[in-house]
C-alpha cells in the first residue's frame, strides 16, 4: 500500500472508509457521498465525528491481523511467537504486564511507519484504559482478604464485556464478517 493523492479516490468504487493524511495527521476517515466530503471515522462503519476534514492523501485500510477464533491469538509464525512470548514473560517478570500488552499491540497492530504522534496517543489511550480497569477492580471488590464469590462474579462480568468488545472489533475489522 502506498499513499495516493486524495483526488484519485473514486467514491462508489474505492472503499468509503480508508486511511487519510491531512498534513501530518493520519487516521481512518469516511467519505460521505451525500455530503461530498470527508470526516474522521467513528466507531460504527456509518458513523463519523468532528467537522469536515480536507485530507491530501489516502490509502486502503490495511488487513487486520488474523486470529485463531478458538484461542484469540494472532497467527504469527513460530519464530515471531517465540520472540513475542519471551518478551511477554520478561515484561511480566519485571512487573510491567500492561507494558507487555502495549508492546504486543504495537508489534501486531500498528503499521511500522505509524507517525510518532499516533503511537504516543494510542499508548496513552491503552494505559488509560488499563488504569480505569484497575481502579474499577480495586473499588468494586469486597474487602475480605480472599476473593469472594461476588468478586469472581464481577470478574466474569468484566471478562464478558471485554470478550464482547473483542468480537465487535473482529466483526467490524475482519473482511466478510461485518
């Protein structure tokens, strides 16, 4: 994939949701044929947010990482899997479990040439989500020293929420599934 001038995008022929560059800002945007203009893409394939933008370049969205539906693990080759697993063990042993998750996402999801501002903002969002989850867990758990049945029920609810999000992302971003 390479960047193309925005005037080469053919509405109705090329995908409506694509990566665009507006100066040094890069992100997913949606072309609205009714409005004949571009807006940053929202969470839903038909959603957009903010005011109209005026990108100068575009390219198709990259294919998402493939995952084994049974394990949720990316289909990495054996060498990549060994390196990934070793890094995760090292980060976790050093008390940096969230950093391990971030590094995994960075390696598996973000394009190698992602602008520094995109990487930095995504890292902040990743850690803020982890901080929110941790703070919420600490505030909702019963005060007993051991996890109670109620604590485990709360953990199950969180698991179900995260699993639903994973499925939502898989359905929206996997060709042929959403």
